[in-house]
C-alpha cells in the first residue's frame, strides 16, 4: 500500500473516531447540570417561593420554583435558564422581575436539579410546552412573558413561535447552536452530528409578539454580532438592547441592563404615525432646478 494512501486512511479513521466521540459526548460538553436531592429545600432571602413537580407523559418529573411579587401580580415570567447548575443558583435572578410585580417561574431541564428523565431536544421542547400549558390554566397569555437566557433563549423562541405570549425576551442568544459549536470545530460535520441544533433564527420567523434581544458587546462565548443578525430575522417586532462592555455571564452587574429591563417591562409601546415623520424624505446632492 502506498504511503500516501496509508496516511489518508489514518487521517480518515481519526476523523471518523472524533466524529463518533463528538456525537456521544456532546451531552456532557453542552450540559453542566447540578443535581439536587429530592428533599432539598429551596431558600432565598426576602423571596416568597413555592415548589412544583410536573409529571410528563413519559414518566419524567420536571421540577420548578415559583417566585411571588410583594404586591399584586402583573403577570408571570417563564424564565428559561442557561446550560449549567440548577434553579437553586439561578433563583437569585428572579428578583429582577418580582420587583416589577411579576411572578417568576423557573424550571430545571431534565437531569438538572430535581428534574428527571432522558434528555433530548424534542423532550425538552415538549416539557416546556407542557409547563406553558399549565401556565395558561392559571392566567391568560397576554400576561405571560418568555425570558430565555443563553441556552434557554432558543427554547424560549420556540415556545413563542408556537404560542401567543405577551413578549419574548432573549438574553445573550445564539443564531443556532450549530453556528456556536462550529467556531470550535470548524472542520466537523456538525449539522449531522448535533443532537441539539436549536435553530433560533428559524423559530423567530414565526413569533408574533414583541421581541427584545439583550446582549453584551464584549460577549466572548456568543458574539454580539449574533444578536445583530438575529434582530434582522423578524425586524418589525424586534428591538435590540446592547449592554456596552457586558460579557456573557455578567449583565446583571451593569446598571444599563436593569434600566433596559425596566423599560421593557414597564413602558407601553406607542404606535408611530409614520406620515408625520421624515421616513419618505429623499436625500439628494443635486441642486433643484429653478422654474423659468
């Protein structure tokens, strides 16, 4: 056998081996769950909470935590978290919404916290739709806000595309998970290997409610330009909110982030009479000819 053919076969074998490893190990690389014992007690300073367990049709249990505002409720925020830890740690962010008078419901994906069941993209989407349906039994959709953080932004976009919530807020979203992972493995056939392609851009096309995208300009994991691109998918309904200097995990440390949330949650959108604006004014450098 020629040397060049041996080299080609070795390279091909290594490539196939890496592809197989990526396929079977991607769950461990993508998800960083924190598991909690069944008798774990959630406790937050100055936060009133209630724990829920929802059984799915395949026998899994989805564990969730509801945070209550101090006064009368203005609605509920379904907060879909990122890919790490459990709602035990994410619960500290509920105050950013309860302070505005909203209930907050956080749930752990399968295999996170107290939630059980075999994880897949299809299963998680089905679980979250079940949670959303339960919310609709308690309140009307015009009082439901979907908030997706990082990994959760794709699932939030999918839910918004299939339902009619009050609004969709995406925090540090990705165009698709295939695009994100391609940055780290550009030569691998990720479109075939990924079990969780999560094509956020496809789902955004079918969203009918207002869309707000919040993203740090210094995000190294999911670049800010991703949100610029996403904002062009459904531009008439989308508003982009850049957090100047913000990274991927520290937006809550910026005053501008909280001001953005305040504006999004409390300011009623106004219809603009475009006929009274300069939208149709044509700029020209040519001098206007005077009539004789």
